[in-house]
C-alpha cells in the first residue's frame, strides 16, 4: 500500500509535495557536516530532492548510494542526471544490499516516518554504517508540522516522527550513541553515531 502510494505520486511529487526552498535544503546539508570524500547512503531518496546538496558535501571524491523502495520515484531521481558519483538502488531500508560497515554517513531526509518497521530499519542502518560513522534523520519542517500533514492523509496517517524520548530509545536500542535531537519551527534533525571499535 505505502509503496503504491509513492509510485502513484512520483510524477507530481516535485511539483506538489517536495521542499521548494533550496536555502532550507542547503542549510540542512551544512548542519550534517559530511566531509568531502565521504561515502554516504541516502535512504528514501525519493525523486532526489536532497541529492544535489549531499553531492556538494562529498565533492568529486565522495560517493552516494541512493536507495528507495518506490521504483517510479527512483526513475525520476535518475533522470535528473546529477553531476557526481551517485549509484541508485531499488531496495527496502530493512534489507539494504551491501556489506557491513560500508558508509561514513547515512542520511534519512524526509523519509524516516515512512519506515514501516523503524526498529528493523535502524538495525539495518547500524549494520551498514562504519564504526564511528553518523546517522542523520532530517526534515526541513518541524516534527509537529510533518506529523500534522501525515495524519490528514489516510495512507500515511500512522507514519509519524516519534517524540524525543521514543526516538532516543529506538536509536539506543539499535546500538547508536551520541544521540542529539533538535526540533524547532523550521526543521527537525536527529543525529547519532555508531560507536568506534572498542567502545561499547
């Protein structure tokens, strides 16, 4: 059901739904502090709205793997022919193709609420994140605004950003440390780190 929802709306997503304010997208990408040369997993890349900003972070020496479970959304992202090293994969966040400890950073921009199995998704993200690597769950709107919008749409009415306590619990249970949750009228950013080797 949820996959069909996104596939059916892919053609009009950029026009009707996605963030239009590039300043907000640029500001958010800077807050992630992703270093040039990094290998980044963009989970739920959708139509690729955030990809140009992530590409500007990683530079020519970096690499982005963009995954989404909705084929039609990925088709639109691919057709934009972004200038940079991007590989596209149609995959579910609970079954990410690839080896353990592959990515320096994992980004979930405007996608985390739609993970139907959040604990399972975070466990899988933890697996593919390198020791000491970072996870960023971000939106260019507040938690309240995102949840309010989703509750008005029957198909995604239960797809919400958990409150700070629940988010902290989910991330801790998955194994992440250094959890920081920032939520204001303009944006939402939850960040966490996979412990370096030898740190429990």
